[in-house]
């Protein structure tokens, strides 16, 4: 399929009917707006002893990213819950972020019910739906984020309230400085990867063209583990292709062996390594050793290098490159990136089971009992 389509703005707009690319281009302003909105939040609870972020898909990844970003900053346990129930330790000392962009995610509503029963300190992030109605009825602290955005494109609004709350509790320092640098770096990423920049000078267009027709496998490390996961999810939802992710050094203790006798199928895959010029020497040695083996086995290997000095800038810049790449890959495949028909079908099937309905009734009964 011709790569020239990526340098044809009219064709891009014709395919990208949901305007997913615009959310990539607008990312710096979206993060700025989300941060300023989140800063208006007041910390209404006492300092927590544990943190849980409950959500699914594009909502849960916000928790994964903050957990990786804060791993060596926050001195209390932090976990992401992608399930119907919170972990057994959740209690009144646990700050629980309940995140559902639509406010209708059945697993997340079930976690809300569980958090209420366990008397957790609850903070809800949503654009609308049952979640906000229940939170309002029970006077649970919330932040309402803009509606009408595909959940995966609303990452800035679901991510920013979490570190802001952590700072308000005195768990992380100097957030404004990190966010300011990150937004500046995101503006630079946009200038290099925007649809106006031709494929020969555009890293995301170039990467999309190189992996087109293959299955991406994204490898990160440390705080890039969740970034690799986000990369993978964007390939799934925007590009409509299978994709996989893993992280160093763990993958060198198992997954790397999977390539050992795979020469007959390596042409199906493209490995994308997320890199940082400040990689610790022990991590760099893992990556370089794996890279050499992969190339020797005939695997198509590409590298994406982060930008910026601070951790947040490095993470968000790499995410944005992945977002751009996944949309450009969708364009190459002549797929509108926005619709996610399969997820809609699964939600319809879940509705017939009735789990969400039972949860909502129980939540509404709590309001009635006040």
C-alpha cells in the first residue's frame, strides 16, 4: 500500500473521520488544560496509607503510568486494579481513584461499590454516566472531565488528577516544574511528527511505514513498562491490529527464548524498543544483548528514543510518538482509527448477563438509604 498517503492531508482527513489525529496534535494543550483543572481540586481526605487506581483500558493506563512515574517518589504502596473487586487490603486508609471515562464501565462501577463498602477514601474521575450520578448522590469527591472524546484520547484528563492529588497529600514534590517541562517537550514532539511534516522527516510516519503489515511487539523497561503497554494498546485500538508488549529485564529470562527457533515466522513481527540515553548500564546491557539476538534471528527491530530530562517528559513524549505512529498506521491501512466496534459488541454481550444492572441497583439503594 502506497506510503504517499501519509503526506496527503486531504486523504488523511478522509480516512480519519473521527479526527483521532487531532488529539495527537492537540496533546500539549490538552495536558496543560487537564493539569490546570486538576490543580483546583482540594484534598478532602486525610493522608492515605495506600493507593489504588481502579479502571479498565484507557482509564486504567493512567494509573499504570503514574505508578511507574512515582515508583521511587511515593513511599506508600500503589496498585492498579483491573477487576470487579478491590484487593483484600483496601480499607479506610486507602485512597481509591475510581476512573471510568464514560462513567458506565461495569467493572469500575463494581469497584466503586466495593470501595464504598470498605469505607475507602474515594476520588472519582469521569465525564458523565452512572459513576458521576452515584458519586454526586453520595457526596463523593469527583472531577468531571470533558465528554465527547474517545477514552484513549482523554488520557491527559484521566492522568493529571492523580499526581496532583499525590502532591496535595505531600507524597510527591515539584509537580509543576515537571509538568511544565513535559508540555514543552510535547510541543516539540508535535512539531516533528505533525501531519504537515513529510514522511522522510517525520519519525512517527516513518515508523508506521516500516511496521506496516507486521505485528508490533513493544519492549520497554523500568518506568517505560507502562509506556510500552500504552503503545501496544494504541496499536490495538487505533491501528486495529494485534500487538504485544513486555519489559526488560524480565523478558530476557523467558520471552527472548521464544525467538530462538522462530526464523520461519519472524518476518511477521516488528520489535519496537523504547530507549533512553540515560539508561542504567545494567538495563542497557539487557537491551543491547536482546537487540543483537533479535537482529541475528531476522527480526525487524526499531528504536524509539525518549525526549526531555524529567521522567514525566520522557514518558509522555514517548507515549505521544506512539499515539502518532498508531494513527498513521491506521491511515496506511485505510482504517478510521476512532471506532472500536469489537469493544462495543463485547459490552452488549455483557449487558445481557446483567452484572452491571445489579451493581447499579445496589449503588442506587445506597443513595436511597442516606
